């Protein structure tokens, strides 16, 4: 399966943001940020 | 026609990569510079708390006692999750596209090439500059396993330490944290700059334990830059 080369940066940025956001939402964050 | 189009695409993609690495470097500098401002030191935790590898360093302590090592926090796991997600999708893409330390090493290697007599380097082409040096294969191959040894030692020592095992030797802290308060940190910084000028991405190739961790995911990740794309054919394979 071929994908557009321009999608590569988008894919890795999206993957990073999704992974980070999910972990933050699950409570993995700095104690200073907890409310 | 195809070659012209793909040459343009390749250049654009490399430009995007440069921008991404630039943002990573600036972002890490901003995280490091916080403690120079009054009242900002504790904001979000210590510098180490933003390190993805800090999650591996503090994992044992967290799993066994529910507490993280000093200077680390649960934020390390969040950052590591982001890096892990990238690796699951695209192998070690983080190292080449997002790692600030890798970017600094590339810039140092580029500077070394200029010192070595090359005015303009074309990525992928054999360089005429005598710097940075290429290690002989007999030395290069076994040295590439050193990062796995370091990863094993870090995991082992993380069971006995209060601070993350790499806290005092970490080149990311030496370069970005603006806290060169020990002779050891200065030594790490000078060694890092010196070796990066001599050998391109020396830390990534031979010593980086995060790279060793992410290398595992190279086997399972479905997306990668096709080698054919590097030779100017825009074919990407899943």
C-alpha cells in the first residue's frame, strides 16, 4: 500500500499527540499540574 | 518528470524535518531555561520530568513502591507514551524527526563537515570532507551494541538508586538544562560536543538507551521511509 510522502510528518506528530494526550488524560502528569 | 517531482518532494520533506527538529530544540531549550526565571523552577517539575527515557529509569521504583525517583514524575510516562506511539507507528522516527539531541548532533556534524573542507553537503551522497570520521566496520558494528548494554545497566541500577541512573551523565541535561553545576556535567558537555564533531550522531549510534528501546519497535512498525524514496522515487510502502 502506497501513502503520500507528505503524510509521514503528520502521522508521527499525530501519533505523538495522541499517545501524550491519552497518557495525560489517564492521570500521568506532573504533580504541579494536578488540580 | 517523476524524478523532478520526487526531487522536489524529497527537498520539501527534508525541510519539514529540519523545522520539526528546530522546534524540538527550541522547545527543549525553553523547558531547560525555566529555572532561570524566579518562581518557574517547579512549574511542571524538574527538567528530567520531561524526558521520555525518565519513564524507563523510574519504572521499577514506580511499580514496586508507587513513588517515582527524584527529579522524575508521572509526566515522564506521558512523554514516553507519545514517543512510544510514534515508534509503534513508524519505528525510530522519533530519533530522526523529533529528538533535540539528535538535531544538535546533526548540526555539529554539519559544522564538522565545513571544518573538514566541504562547502555544501547533499544528504545521502558520499562526502569529501575528512570530518566527521567514519569508524571502521570492525569497530562500528560491536560499538552499536553498547547502547543495549547501557539500557540494561540503567534498568538494573534503577532498582537501587534515588535519582535516575543517568541523572549525572545525561548529555541532554548537559546541553539543554542550563545547569552545569558540576565538573562532571561540564565533562559530559565537552565530550559530547567533541565526539559529535568527530563522528556523526555518535551518541545516537552507540550510546543512546532510548534509541535502544525504540529499536525494538522497528520490527513491528508498519510505516517507514522507503529506501526507494531516498533514491528519488516517491514510493512508500506500508
